[in-house]
C-alpha cells in the first residue's frame, strides 16, 4: 500500500504531495511496525524535499510534535518538526487506536544507525 503525504517545508508557501511505500497492511489492520514505517516515511519525504541531493539517512523518531485528526470519514496523521510539517492520510482506522500505536512507537524508538536527527 502507498500512503499519500503532503509536505510543507518551512520558508515555502506551498505543499508537495509525495508517496510513502512499504506499508504492508490496510490501516484497520496496522501494527506498531506499520505506524513506524509511516512516521519514518513522513520524515524521510521531508528530508528528501529539503535535501534532494543528499544520500538516504537513518530516521530517528524523537523530538517531533504530532496529532491525529478526523478527516473525511477517516483520520490524518500530522507531524511538525523544525524543518516543516507533513500530513498523511486519511486512514480508515479508529483515532484512539492510532494514537495509542503512535505513542508506543515514540516511547520505544528503534535506535538509528547514525547520530543525525531531523
């Protein structure tokens, strides 16, 4: 499944829509690992837009502000970091279930292979 994400970079007055690949299940069947892929994908797409010539970088899930909002019969994930903001969705999943998964993923991050944090 491909996930649509709208990315706004600080200093720009427009958003760019990108796709996150690698999410194996429909949102109603997501696990914490699927949510981790979505969050990391959102951050990775922000980095790719800001630094198009950079090599791929590990993503650390810490230091970000997030919210899950209802939208058109589903929910959106919105994150914000210093670089900008990204909004993914809408997803057909219970708001509370998704919030719980995001909370768990952020409380138990997988250490990146690098010290660089976005």
